[in-house]
C-alpha cells in the first residue's frame, strides 16, 4: 500500500534544529536515529528557544486548533498540516469528591482516559511520530507496545493510510488486543515480556526500513508527551502547579512533562516556580521506585509481575532521568501493590466518574499513599495524570466490583431487590464520604 | 447520601420558558414531567427565541467553554455552573480514506465515540438531565438503558455526588455492564428487553421520588442532543450540511439534531438551507424503517433481535416524528443486517482509525447502502454521526477481525511470520483501496 498523499505546507515557524545527545551533547541531522554514535546516549530534539520566545505568545497558542497541534512550534515537525484527529486538550478536572476523600484542597485530574482517538496519552506521541514519519518518507510504521501504543499506532496509521505492523507481549488484556486488531494492522504477538519485545524490535528496526515510533523515531515521538505539561500549564490559567504525580513505565512521560514546563518558562509563557515531581510504579514492576528508595543512580532491571501491564517495563530507558528529576524537585517515587491498584481504579470511578485502566489505578493509589505519608501538602496545587481508559483492562477489576441485582420486569421484583440493596454494605465508601 | 452542594449562580440569560405539548400545544410549568395531561402527547421545552436572537452571537458562543455548555442559553438549565466534565465538542473529522472508498467528495464524521466522560453521545443528554435534576432538588437519579445511558448516568452521578440506580436488560454486552458497575451505582438487571425495562421504570418513576433522566426528566434530557446539531454547524464554519445520516433508536436524537439546526437558523446564527435527514436501523429491530418504507404514519412495535443492542428499541417513542422529518427533508430511513453492521465497524476502523460500537457500524453500513443506491450525491456535504465506542461491544466483532501472529522473541521467528502475512489476503480491502 502506498502512503496517503496530502499536500504538505511547510512551516516557516519550525524551531527544531538538530538531534542532540543527552549525555555528551554531540549533534546530529534530523533523521530517524535515536542513539549517539560516540557515547551511546539517547538523542533528544534541540530547539531554537530564542526564535520561539520571539514568535510564540499565549494568544498565538490560543488561536490554534483545540488539539496538541496548538503547540506545533514546540514539536519536531516541519509541516503545517500534521495528522490531527483531535488528540490532546483533554479535560483538566478540578476534583471535588476525590479531593475531599483524600483531604486535599487543590487537586486536579488531567484526564487522558478520554484522549482521542484511542483513549490514552499515547495518541499524543503517536500523532507526532507518524507526522514526522511521513516527513521522513516512511510508508510502514511499527512499535513495541504494552498495548496502548499498539492501539494508537494502528488507529492513526489507518487514518493516515500508512502500513502498520505492531509488536505486543502475548499476555495482553483482551481489550488492548481487540483495540489494535480492529484497525487491521499486522500484529506480532511475542512470547515474552515487553523488554524482550523491545529488544526484538530494535533488531527489526536495523534490518527493515520501517519507522518504529518508539525506537528509531523515539526522539520525535517522545516530544509529544511535552503537551501534557503545556496543557496543564495553559488550563491552570498559564501557571505551573506545585506538585505533579504521574505513572512511570520507561520514565519518558515524566521527563517530558518536566521538559514541557521548563520550555514554557524558558520562552516566557509562564513564570518560573518550583514544581515537585512524584512518580508511581506497580510493586510488581518497580525498578525505578526501588532505585529511588535505595538512593541508587542506576536501575537494576526486573522481571515484571503485575496487573498493571501497560507500565510493566522491567528495564526502563529513561529511569535514571526520572530519578534525577524526582530528587532535584523534592518529589518522590514509590510503588503500590495490585490490590491497591484495583482500589485506586474504584476510588477514582466512584468519586469522579472517571474509569481508568491499571496505570491510572496505580497513580491514584500512589497519590493516596503520598497524602497519608504527609508527602503532599493539602494546600499544594496538585495535578494527577490519568493516562489510559479502564474499558481496555476490564479483567483487572472483574470480581472486584458490585454485582447487578437480577430482577423480573415487575414492580414487586424491583421493590424486593431495592430492599435487599439497602441492607448491603456495598455503598459503605459513599456513606463514609458523607 | 446527600447531594453534593456547590454554589449555584443563577443565570440571567436562561431562555427556557415552559414545557409545551408537542401535539396539542398545552403549556406546563418547568417541573419533572413528560406527558401532556390533556392529550398524552410528549412535552418539549419551549424557549424565548426573540431573547436568544438579541443576546447570543457566534462570538458569545466561541467565548464559552469547550464543551456543550458553550450553548447553555439553548439548554433548559438555569444555573451558570452546570455539571461540566468536558462533554461535547468532539471532533468533526473530514473523511479522506472512507470518503474515497465510498466515492464521496465531502464526507464528515462526527465522532462521539470519544465523547467525555463515557464515550457515547449519551454524555450530552445526561449532563443536561443531571444538572436540571439538581435544580429540581432530586438526590437520586435513575434511567432505563440499553447500556450507554447507564454508563453515562452512573459516571456523571458519581462526579456530581448524586445517588444512582440504573435499569438495564440482562443480556447486555460485558463492557457496558462493567462500564456501569465501576462507578458503584445500584444496578437492576431486568429479565426482558429494553421496552419491558422502560415500562417497569415508568412505574417506578410514579412510586419513588427519583429523577429518571429519560422518563420524568425526558423533556430536559433530550434537549442535550441538540448540541450534536449545533456543534456540526459551528464546526462546518457556521453552515448547515446538505445531508446527515444518524442512527435511530427511540428517534429522539434524530429529531433533536433537526431542532438544533432549526434553532440556529431561527436566531440568525446560520443561513437557512435544505438539509436531508436519513436514519439508520438494524434489520433485527427496524420498526421505524419499516413504517417509513411502507409509507405508514404509525409504528408497529417489534421484538428486537440484533447485535446492535444499544439501538434495539422495539417501541420507539419518537419514531413518528423521525419519519416525518425524513419525509419532509427528502431523506430516507433504512436498515442493514448484522453482517453488514460488523463490516461497517471494520470499514470505519480500517479507513479512519475510529473504533465504533454496533450502532456506529449500523450507521456506516447504511451510509454505504445509501451511496450504492444513489441516494447520496457525491458532492453533498454529508455528516455521519458516530455515537458510541467499540470497546464497549467487543463481542460483536470477536471472530471477525484478523488474528495476531504468535512468534518467539527472535528475528527468524518474526521473519517467517512476516513472510506468511504477505501470502494472506487479510489486507485485501486495503489493496483494493490503492
């Protein structure tokens, strides 16, 4: 299949200049490449901030589309017509009932469980990566995924008319597999965990001319997560929060929210202030939390064993950078067990009407743990990042939610069930709340 | 549990004046009531359009929130602080690949599969109904639902701190049941079809002091669907389309899109023009399509038997009004079978990256059928309404999508699978497209 052709208007405002090694600073052309040839450090996109300071204002951003592309000058694409399916600008919900339950005064929920089109934050990074893939001439795109990324890559590739082949571990949740297959990509289900899938994909990236969004396109791809920083700052009325809590898988999301805040300060869109960064992992796959707690500067890889499959990365590429940010911002990184994750999912649903997947349950459970440990000040403006939708991981909560009352279509059958329901303590949390 | 209290600012711009019988014109106070005491006709909300014409402009709307509440003056609530969880303003996607496949030039997809918070258009009507329920003093809300409405009512009630009891038929899809239970409402699973559930709820509404969103609150609730008309008009650059295709369950959505367009013309926000209204039903529950095709002015109720459970209403309350609109706008109403519905779901996913539920598959299949029958002009600006998300009805497509290739985490295992994939004709649709 050939690539869908659309007329591309090239931007006069692109500010990305080079790929630059995060370790040694060596610079490279803006190609599909992710590792420094000198020191094997990761490559990152470098921008002309002076140019951005002169050309971007709050007003130019607000005049843009209601999607991540309102921040296009901060993203590594040259085109003025990126792939825009409405991704981003998800609600920042001021929490009322969850905040009260936890004893916080200024809690906000950034709700990417309703991100478009595939209901996770991955739509942000994939929209950027596939736009850049088209600019670089790729006609087949691919990824190593724990599920959400495969959903997003397959869907946005379908929209853009790109060929697509995705790689997933063979033990994924049914909703994540169906949520990929429906778009009709080629799906490789690998006997192994995500880290094995990822290693295989690195080999494939070297031998086939494919654009792997999170391997050879990773420097472009990962920049998409900065929009989770930009949007929160804009939605708070062009201010930074005091504290953010986000899930950690590879650690990339965490570092890019940080970069997003820094860039907005750098170009004068918001005032500088200290923001604490706290990270959430599942106990069954918590190499970053362990290193943080033990005061280490290196990650010891682990074999994942948790229901939070979407964040189960045993050898996280950006783990050390995440630790560095948590330390220098006076944040923390900690983990919760599977039972706490399930309670986290239910707590968010019952108090805010937001149904998140296991990663979001992890983040809410860590938020609760941090509050209980006195590590979040009730007066802090705290933003918790919910990154995916619960409809994709239904098996995680099956058996842990209430049951329907089965009745006949008759008033007396209903009345009996209603009486029974009043004697049950299944509403006890709600009653505690009152 | 008591109702969450929030300071309510009462609007000085509310334009709703009375409830008015759609049949005899009798007027009533703005209470929780839905049937005319004189003629048993349905009640509808009446507005002061003169006032709206003087006070609402394109600019006042655009200065509002990025949700259905930008149209608040056209909605039947008095408060300036409605329940706003980001509902509405879903993408209107200009179709490229589906349009080409069908031979249409100006096709747009209104994508409520990513509506917030529960991924169906029901979030619109429920946001309005629960805001009004709070104004009328209800502390418990309820509904008769085919699934999506229960999801939405439970979620938004949780957010607002309202008690909630929902009624569903006992044969619903697993995703729709879990997508309700997670919010911890009381769920009554009724042995019977939707029409039996609905009758039971009418009895309960008379005996308990609950706010049933689609029974005693129905006049307010149903107005929320007008926003699907307003948004399309605004997103087309303040113009009406030439032709819309929407699913028909009770028929209410269809009539309210029509009302939304009419109101925008009435108050001078868009120019008047003819818009054709075409409706989609599943063959296994097509009482409105049958009456339309047979030229009848009345609906003969049927017993539903289709995979499209969310639109399986055998005795549709607004069916006759839908028929009237289709006739007078030179539209049509037709049905497709279950196999066509599944193909419709796959077609939309493969060409546009949008995963819809069975109702959306029905609408896409009807769109295709109308194009093939020459009933849609390729030059018409056609808007197809996608009203719900495919993650909730995964069982409908299970067995009808491709399978993953299961491989070992080794390059040679991948290469063998890739070779095999090339010999399969599973990509034949995509090849046809090129």
